[in-house]
C-alpha cells in the first residue's frame, strides 16, 4: 500500500477495549441500557468535582484572548507552579515549574517521554498484564516492547524476571501503580528491589535505564500506600493525568515530570519539550490548564469506587469466582472459568456481560472488569454472572 | 547521548518564532509593554466570539460525566456532523462524519496526516517560504522535506518548479492558502495547474501524490476567493484549526478531513485514525468538541485585521518599505533593507521592533510581521520603523 501500513493497521485493528465498548453502546441501543452490563471502559462514573465547573465558569469570564491564547509549549507558568507546589507539599520534594511539561493527558505524556528517551533498536520493558497502548507507543518511538510477567500470585513486579529480561539495549521500564488492569499497588519493598536492579544494571551497562512511572490512578486507593517513585529511583520520569482523579478523561490534561533527581535532568527536560514539538503537541488545552490552578488539590471521590469494589468483588466471590482484591484503581481482575479468556468473554457477552479478556493485556486466563460504572450496573449484573458460572458447572 | 538526540535538538533549538516572542515578553517586563512592538506571533488579537463563551457556560451545566468523558477517538458524532454539515453547505459537498477526524488543532492534524501517508524514504514538498514546523513534522514521520520556492513576485505556487522537484519518492505536497507567512491566496488557476501536475505525475509514477491543504486562515481574507481544494484535486486531505477563525489557539481544536473524492478514501480514514493512536492523541478536548457544535458557523471578525493590515502596509509603504499586499491571513511580508534578514532583524530589535526574519521560513531577504496585534501597537511602532529605514540611508 502507498500509505503507511503500520498506521493503517493500528487504525484497522482498533483498541480491543474500544471495540467492546462500541459493541456495548450498539447493544444498549438495541435492547435497552439497563439490560447490558458494560465493564469494558475506564471512563470514570464519578462526575468531576463541583469545583471544576465553578472554575470553568469563572475562567470563562476572563478576556477571551487572554483565556484562549497559545500558552508556552510546556504550559502556563502558574499552572506548572500549582502542580509543583502540590507535589512538593505531598511528597516533600523541591520541584520547579521547569521540571513539568503539561500534556494532553497521560497518553501524550507517555508517548512524548518515550520519544524523548528512546532510540531505534532500544528495548522497553512492560510488566504484563499491561495497558495495551504501551506497546503501540513503544513501537512508534522505534523501540521493541519486551513483556515481563508480574508475580503470578501478588501481581507485584517480579524484579528477578525484570533483571533477567534486561539486555544491553534496555532503555526503560514502564510501570503503573495503582495498576491497570489488575488493581495492584506496588509496595515500597517492590520498588526498592526494582530500583536496586535498575541501578545495578545501569552501572554495569554503562548507560541509564529509565523508569517511566504512569500514575493516573495514584489518588484512587483503598488504604494502600503509593510510594513516591522518584524518591526511590533517581532516573524516574512520572506521567500523570487528571482523567481519573478529577474525572476529566475527555479534556486531555496531564503532565510529564522530569524530577530533579535525574542526573541528566536538563537534557531530559529539553528532550521532552522537543518530543512534544516533534509529534505536533503545541500545548495542553489552555482552559483546563487554568482549571488545574484552581483544582489541583481537589480530593478524589474514592468512596463511590470503594462501594462498587466491595459489591463487585464480594458478589463475584459469593458466586465462586476467583478475583484479585484491588488495592487501587477501579478494575477487578477475575479468573476466567476456562483457560481461553476470549471464549469466556464470548460466553459472557451472550449473557450481556462485557468484561475485557486478558489477552488484550498480554496474558492468558483472566478478564478485567472496570467498576467505574453505576452501582446499579453492578447489582443488576449479578444474575447474569450467576448464569455464567452455572453454565460452567 | 543516551536519550533521543533529535528530540533533544528540537527541544534545545526551539522554534525561532517562539524565541523572539519570549524575548519580547521579557523585554516588555523590562521597559513596559507599550515600548515593545512585538510582531512575532500568530496569536489572534481578536477575541473569540461571544458565542464561544455562551457555549462554554451552557455546556458546563451538563452532567459532568457526560460532558468530560472520553469521546470516540475521531470525535463526538454530533460535532463531526456539525462540521460536515457546515462544509457541505459552504462547498456543495457531501461529506459525512466518518470523513472527519477531530484533532488537537491543525498541528496535530498535519502531524497525524503525515504519519498516515508517509513511509521512511518518502519526500514531501513544501512551498517556501513556509511554516517552519512543517519540516519538523515531515522529518519526524520519516520523510525528507523538499523546499520549492514560490514564484518570486506573486508568491503563488510555482507549479513548474514543483513538477521539476517531483521524484519517484514524492509522496505529498503541503500547501497553506491563505498563506503563512506571505499572505498570498492561491488562485483557482494556480490550484488547477498544481492539480494537473500532481495528477499527471501520479499516473506516470504509478502511485498517488497527496495534497495536504493546511487551511487555518481560510476565513481570514480581504476579498479574494479561497477555492475548495478537494473540488480541484481529488487526492487532497484538508487540515483545519479553529485557532484563527474562532481565536482559540490555546484550546487545540481542529480536524483532518479525508474527502470522499479520494480513491483510497477508506484506507486513508483508517490510517489517519491509526496515526492519531500511534502518536498518543486519544481524542480532541471534549468540551471544545461541544463548542464546535454550537459555533462552527460563527463568522470570523475580519474587520479588525483588515484595519490593521491597512495601517501597517500603508504605513510601511509610506516609509519606503516594500511589502507584499496580503490577500489573506494576518501577516505582512516585508523586504529586508539589507540582504541578510537576520542582521536586519537585529537592527530592528535594537529599536524594539520584533518581526521574524525570513530565514525561519526557508528563504532569504524578508521579515514577517504578524498584524494580529492591537491597532495601537501598529500606530505606535511607526516612529521606530521610520528610524530603522533612516538608519539604512
């Protein structure tokens, strides 16, 4: 084909998560929304805090050319200052606005970060099961995606397996904790062990291995500590989004942080800016940069997700399903009732249940249920889950 | 260096336009805003229409999870329908929502379009003088940027020169009319001649040469007709932004259109979607997608720019400067008073005048003055322009 084959393939294949969600929307139109139990997407069911609406309305009264003009590529200094101040308060750090590059969400932050650090031929390690777009962005940046399975019981990073997967071409490891799709939160001990492996191997290889910490779910936890990663490993770049914490996924607002712990901090800051420029990201949406100034410290409404989690995990366990107790994020990882998760998904779909099979996340035998849905969806789905379980007896 | 050298270079070099603007901002803080005459940026001085504010406030009252949720990657169907309807009314076309892919502005649209059609080793032709980021995006997509000078008198596309520059590797030509930086509007005759060259050479080469039509200034004209390019050349992809027409440059909202005239339309649509996915563009900002539904047909306030144009072009001509009468956009192309435009720029800067030297746009001997500034800036700058001219006598 004359055009770009890889772009065509990515467009034709689509994200399997989005495909299931599209099926769900069509099915709802067909048989009624209350009869379809769609657990596919990570679209927050909790609305944005009222402070966001208030900030939008207040900002809309500003002179329009001031409000909607280009911002610096890295973002409004006041917005970056607000984010830095918030991080410094919470994690006893000393970040400055210049360490932050505001982005169109975490997807842009990760894509930009990879383009900043990766050269063709490099390898980037992901911890399976993993968010499937990581592979797309890694390959687009010219690197190879290397999957390392998480510990099969705890779903913590298997740091010995990471160690074994490192080669002279390893440039970075991507982690996300609280984890999508499993809901694990990496412990301080896990991170210390990972840092020790990465430091040792960086020294041995004579080039740095970066840790890209993707943290959109940082605020959504059920008691677990989420350690601040750059305090544990100096060569960390943090990618963040307000999609989940402030329920703004459609507005595309987040950031990449190059912490001042990085020995090559100044080079990294420029490379991140250059990567944003290369890809056509001019600036993050200006109005929502201003919303950040007002709302950066708004608390996340975790209670609704906690209630959903209890109802879903408790309900499914009561029906005999095996699931991993989520410590964070809003996904439940449920063992498929047959080895082929795709076949299990199809049987679930016939009962109007829409989880995402684990093949999409690089492993076999599980499904992911997003419980960022209404409580009624969870309660209403239980008879279908029961039928599904019975169909395997 | 361990990180990506090209990203670092693009970050370290910065856009020269943005560098001059940053100098201007610093200088204003130093000596007072009224004493610095900054013509560097294309940040509209005309505020967004009142209808934009009304739409933002009205939409802000919607349920927040509906308002701020993920949209489909290509954009809300209703927003794409509104854009398609508007185009169909204005250009007697029959586009459908599926032909449109909403983007974070024209920069994203062009970057995505190039990643959709280009393969490594391809060549993409630009018409010099040209918007300098074209080169960045072309090279990032893996192609070579080939500069073809515009006609030296009219600044129309020199179609014979384009013909001469086409090789078996030519994949696309980028045009922008109304033109940044010169203000030329390509006539129907120019476009017919270009289409004839591209059709003939596509047939001869046995592969299509696409025309990427970058049109953020379509609505800003002073009487000239801006022909609808896909009606003249079938293999056109149109990239558009509301940055200038609705004065929303910071909000990053625009689109790529794959017109149904393209013989490989369906493949192109998928490749554009795949390219957006590859680069980390999840969706265009949701709130401003809704603003489009309300405001897609809001008229652009051209009067303010027309007044500025007359004052600036008339004023400079009165002082003996040579300039190209702009037929569209909001830039005046002024002949440098010495062959070295950079030297001329430095002498202007010493008088607190900040144009952009033409070297930034791929040619010698001119400067670009953005007249999307206050009328007072233009009038106030005249004594300095006079001093500058006198310094060359």
